[in-house]
């Protein structure tokens, strides 16, 4: 007797050769059974049509959330030492950064070209001392169009700035910078889906986070083509 | 971020279209599906170190989504949320001819009417092409349970789609 479970296993290729042959033999000799199998096969086909695989969207906010570690609370772990940095008077560079939040421009880099140098040389996940606080590159990205960008974070006391800079001719152009607060434990508040950094990354279109080797190669040639 | 973590994130991004379809199949509504998907991803990113190398990431994610969905259902034990009204499921090519539109809508209605554990199994096996063993591992039930749920789900789908009269009347969109 051809029961429903056997029909399913037959359609799903879960039967061994012997049982498969047995079912085929049944179907050849029993029109009613063959019709049942056909009905199930048709329903499967309709289901696949009714729920097609979604096309990958060029700027899926979830994709941006995944590749941007701001979404990952664990990311705060390696920067605990920074909490020992005394909360001195806010470094002027931080003021400059926040001041340029609304209109990021190249003047942001005029703080001694220091940020440019750090963006050139610092591997992701490594922190460097920066005006009494610290500077850390979070992630390097390459858009499908070939644009190279780096997300970084500057912390000073209990204030922080997240920014995204992209390679433009021979220097780094800051695309967006946003002020953020650091909590006492050292875990910063994860940027929400509407954070300016995530939005800027999403605007890059399809972008891939670079791995260590790719990043090392780019650092070695100063991010030049 | 370590190289492993990057690779994990990249694979997760590549799985998004399939994860989204599974979320839609579970939740039946686009807005709830997106919430399930996003929460599952947040959970996965927090717990990525517990993902064992060599395991299938898709299966692991399906499991997280299924668990999250069940939690959500438990805490919102109120009205059933099964409704495909308003879900925009245009195909990859965006084409649904007038003739097939009603049939596909009827298919979604029949699918939505299934118990959710049957929807989950049907999605994993028929849409995702998982083997019974993989589906059993993903959902955390024996293979025999997968087989019986699948048989019941398919019999119900086939019956509803074969006998036009059984199909629930389709409301006009808009």
C-alpha cells in the first residue's frame, strides 16, 4: 500500500534503490496511486512558485547590520583598557569631529593628517593611542564598485565618535562621522539600524568586509591601486 | 574582528535571501518575518563562537529562527498571526501572470492554514531541499516526526489545491 509517507520519501529521494524501484513498479500499475503522487508533486511545484527565493537586495539593511560590527555587542571586549584613560578635558580633535557631524569634510583630516596615517597603516581590530584617547579601525570594506572604505572609532573618556572614510584619489575622505556614548562597562551602545554609519555603509551598495590578508595587502601598498 | 568572524558574517549575508523566505514561511507576515529574521541574526552574532565549524550555517540559523519564533508565539499567545494578506511575494523575476496569481494566492492560503510545525518542515524539505536528517536536526525532532508532519502537510496541501471548493475565498487586495 502506497501511503503518504512513502509518497513523500519517494518524491524527496529519501528511499534506497530497492524501495525506489518498488514504488515505481506500483505507480506503473496503479493509475490511482500515480495520480496521488502527481497531485503532491503539483502542490510542491506551486509552493515553490508561491514562495520564490528572494532576490538579494542591493542595499539590504540587514546585510549592513551584519557586516558592521557595531551590531555586535561582543565587539566591546577588546577595548576595555581604554576605560583607564583619564577623562581629561575633551581633546579638541573630538570637538572638531562632533562639530563636523552634520557636514563631514576634509577639514576633519586636518587634525595633523594623523587620522589619514592611521587609516593607512592600522589593521582592523588594533587600537592606537590618539590624543589621550584611542583610535581603532573597526572594519575595512570594499564596495562592488571597487570603492575602499574603513569604519573607525575614536574614543576619549566617555565620549566616542564613529566614522566611515573612503579612499578618494590619494587620501581618505570622511563620508560620515557620528558622536556616540560609551557606557561605564566599556560596552558601547550598539548603533541601531538607523545609525548614520550603517546608513552610509548601506549607501555603498553591495559591499564586502575585507579579510585580514586582503587588508594587509592594501596596507602594504598604501591603499593605492 | 578576527578572520573567522568575518567569514561567518560574510556567509550570513549570503544566506539572507533563504533566511528571509524561511521567516516568511514561519510568520506568514512580512513585517513579523523581518522581526524574526533580524532578532535571529542579532542572536547569531552574539553567539557566533558557539557555532561549530563544519556544521551547516543555514541549518543553525533556521534553528535559531524557529526557536525565536516559538518564543515570540508563546509570549503573544493571543490571536493567531497567520495571515498572508498583504504579503508581497513577487518572484525573483517579479512576474506573476494574471492566470497564475489566483492559484499562487490559493497556495499561500493553503500553506498559511497549516499548523506552523508543518509549515516549518515543508519549507525546510520542499523549499530548502534539506534531507530528512538535516531537517530533523534543525528542528530537533526525530526523523519519523519529520516524515509524519511532511505527509500530513502535503496531503492537506494537495487536497486543498486539488478541490477548488475547499480553497478559502480570496479577498481582493486593496
